[in-house]
């Protein structure tokens, strides 16, 4: 059953605990929810955030254009929601995080479509407009993509997907790290910039491993390519075992791997990344990573553990964990990023 009384103006009230996407916190307040109803004026299905404009009639009868941003198009595609679920001219309702700047803008978590179906856009959000999600838009996937994935999957070599809404799968970076006193001061003084918040930017290691989007392990001769939908990034894992790291440093570092039964162990050094996470924790070139990708016996789940050592910023080594599952209907797609500011 749909909630009562469609609205014509924005209502602001406390949020129910669903969090906004981590890269929008500088612009939007997840603790305050805005609900609007109006006509869809424009729609841009892009990464890193889908953007659209809703024309709302205010109490004085004036038309106000609300700028709305929500999850990446890649997130919607992974949820089986393609770009034709709403069209310009549709009358819709939107609920999401309020602007911190006092502007007619919001970060959408939920969209009620003209046909009465609801779209839940963010990975951590719950149904809002429909009772217990009974009116959620059904996901749609390609049968041919699934058939090909089932034919080509071999051990770890397949596409792996995040389990949306399960905190054991996403997110992995949650704070509480054993920071040194100096590193804690850096973190406390950090302020996000517009590039990190809304534009196209590349994550370094190990922050890249937080991705909610599909990843794929692929053979590359004797080596392994770990391909990410996010940022169209690819990591090369050298499996020969007798290769020394180069002198240069990079966002992804230099990775070598070996097998231990059903576990792929990857050691990475030579990382030069500006931040450890999306909340300002620093990292240094002294960082070293040991990753363990463990395949389940039935090959349906991939568990991940990374041991992080950086004596410049952390008082001791520590582990972060997550997992992926195999969903053959979900491929690694193109990123095609387009900044929103």
C-alpha cells in the first residue's frame, strides 16, 4: 500500500537511518530527509552519480527546479535497473538526504514512479514509499549474459558482485584504525574537496577494494588481471614469483601473487595514493599489503582479507575484510564517468 497523501512541496523530517553514498557527505546531510513531488524535467544516467531535475510547484504556485543526484548508473545497472525506468515528463516523488547548503537539491535514496512502483537507488537504503517493498520495481537482466558467464566461469576466474545491504560485504572501510597521533591529526583536519565528492577521480590501493561494483579475475598469460568496473581500472598480479618491484610508485602499486590451495595470496608494495579511505585517513609510501582471496568450495563466494602495514601512519598492522558472490547475470560494464560539478 502506498503512503498517504501525495505532496506538492518539500517536507523535511528526521531520516530513518539509511545513509547517503559516502562521496556526497560534504553536500548532503543523511540525517535529514527531504521529500519532493514534481515533473521530471531532465535525466542524465551517468557515473559517478545519476543526475536529474524535478520541477516542483511551491506553496506560492511558483515552479522550482530541484537538482537531484543519486547512486552511480553502474550501481543501478548492477541492481537490474536500466535507464528507461523513468522518462522526462513523468510525475515522480523523490526522498533523500537534504542539502547542507540550503539549496533546492537532494541526494535521492528512493523514487516513486508514475506507475506506482518504487526504485531504491542506494546500496544502503530500504523501501520508503511502498509497504515492505511490495511495490519495488522488478530487476531485469540479460539472459545471454548469464548464459555466457555460466559457460566461461572457472574457479576464481569469473565476475564477482557485492551483496548490497550486507555490511560484511560492503562497506569495508569503517574507521577505528590504529592511527598514530600525527595521522589522527591529519584525519581530523581533512576536508573533502569537490573532486572527491562529485567528480571523476581514481582510487588507489587499498581504497579501491571498497568498490560496490563488479570485479573480474581474468587470465593474462601466466599473470592475472583483476578488472574493476569502477574507474575502468585493472590491477596486474604477477604470478611468476621472481620479479622484483620497480623503482617507481603508483596508485595501484606493484603486486605479485601465489596460490595456497584455493586462496590467492597477493603482496603489494610501491603504492603512492593520497588517502587511505574517503574520510581523510592518510597513508604513506611505506604501506605494504597482503591480500587473501579465498574461493568457497562450491565456487559461489569469494572471501577477502587484506593485512595493512604502514608504520608511518598506523601503530600496528591490522586486517580489513569483505566478500563477493558470483551472480552470473551481472557483467563488468563500462564506467564512462562524467563529473557532476
